[in-house]
C-alpha cells in the first residue's frame, strides 16, 4: 500500500497525479496520459483536459477510486489514476 504525504495549500498549483488525491479533494485535469480504448472511454465520460474531478471514495488496500467528473461517476484503478495529471483544488470546509 502506498502512503503519500498529505498535500498542503502551497502544493495546490503543482501538477500531481490523480491517485494522490484523498476522499473529498478535487482537481482540474491537465493531461490524460493513456492510449487506445481507455482514452476513448475516459473522453466519453468527460475525463479530459480541463475537466474537474472530485474523489468521492477510495477503496482500501490499493483498490480503485470512486470519482465524480461533471455529472458522471467513475470507478478508476489506481494504475490508471496515476496516468492522469491535474492541479489540485482543495475542498472548502463544510
């Protein structure tokens, strides 16, 4: 299981990969570095450069991430999430 240091507001403008986000955090996609059918699927579901992504849940033990992209909800493997670059936008306190 990978353990990443928590992101801070100072890091919010640095590009990171999607699998670094925690539940409740969001970001804006700047690159989708996958090919073929997976890229077509992501594009069809709205996961493309400029789209906003929010992490709804993360599975335990390195399992997939549950995301919201626009009005779509996706389940993405961590391996695929590591190919998606974004700029983090921290969730505002509720």
